[in-house]
């Protein structure tokens, strides 16, 4: 299997080992810890596999408790908290080598007709994704070639990411920058037609760039790192159906960073400006020189 999108679908296809217990793969990669979006996406798959198919997920709230180890399977234990007339609630605990590394609570809702509807439009007009370079193209333009490590990462990357604002490479470029970032994203290949797969794939993607907004005023997004960062918690609200293999705009901002933690929030729109998903995350930031 060479297509990164196919590998992502395979990664989200958990093994059912009991009625409410699932096992997920954790690829052996050159990372210090398992990518948080992978754990969140797999946990949501486990929750969704125990809920009625006519009730899509409308929200999730999660905590990253311990770093996961790459290459070691993760077991997802689902608690069926509630099965109501309109809402279903599931609580998922992710366990690796006997230790809880992640908790997630997800709520599913049977769609209803409402008497009103409104939304805030995107904060600004942005170029179409086809007008923007890919991340590898920007890196090659700046460095003249793609470093081997980034080349390997680009080949495995399941999402095409295109930054609305060109990447900044020096501290002088980030000085005075607003804590905001926006990217176009879509899966690099088809993800099939299961709505749960698209929801979990977007959950995976939502953790990829959100904390960029916290870093932007203090250091370039690419190049030497001055801070170590880790996701602490993650919350999402799903407003409308979508496909994660079609372009979506992820508009991100950080209202505050203090006390070694930074808060980021994002709004995900389709190409027509319809708000699809709202995201909030807090991250831990520590100076690598401390």
C-alpha cells in the first residue's frame, strides 16, 4: 500500500477484540511520541463503532495524558455512557502497555431540523489552494532541495497542506507577527464513502497545524526549534457533513500564551465558506534551552 491516504484509512481501521474493546496500530516512525491526531482519530473510530450509524458525532472532548510510544499497539476501551432518544455518549480510554495515555468523550446526535441557522463567515478572503505552493515546494524554493528527513515525511504525509501566508524562516520575519495561521488541506487521495472515516480523518488532521498559531510570534515554523510543544487537550464540534478528501480551509488563531501553555482555536470551512467544524486546543510549550 503506497498511497498515504490509503495508509491513513488502514490506520483508522481498528481491530475489534471484544464488544467494546478495539486495538489500533501505531506505526514505527522516527518520532519521540505517537502523533496526537492519530490517537484522537482512532479513539473516535472506536466510539463510532459502538454508536448507531444514523447518529453522526457532533462533538468530542479529549485529554492527552501521556506520550504514546511509536510501534506499540494501542488498546481502546469504550464505555457506553448513554443511549438516549436523540443523543449517544461514549467515553474512550486509550491504553498502551498498561498505562492510560488518552481519554476521549464523544457525543453523537441524530440530525434534526432547526427553526433557524446562522454562522460567522471566514475572517478574511484567501487565495484558492491551487494558487498556493505545497509545503515541500516552499521548502525546496528556500533551501534549494528538500532535506532527506522532510522528503521521507512528505512521502508519508496523508494530507496536502498549503499555507495561505508564505512560510517565515527567520526570527526577524516573525517579529511582530499576529498569532494567526491559515492552511488549505485535503487528503492526498480518496478516503471512500464512510462518513465516520472522513470525520476521523479530519480529527487526525486537526492536530497537525493548530498549535502553529501559538508559535508564529516567537519562532519560525520551519528550521531550528527553540521550543518543545505537546498537545494537552483537544475539543471539536462538527456542524455540517463534509469530505476530508476535498479542500477545506483551516483558519487558526491563538488568543493567549502564558505560563508555559498556549491556547489555539480553529474554524474549518469548505470552499463555499460554510463553517464545518470548530476546534479548540491547549498546548504545552517549554524552551529547549531551559
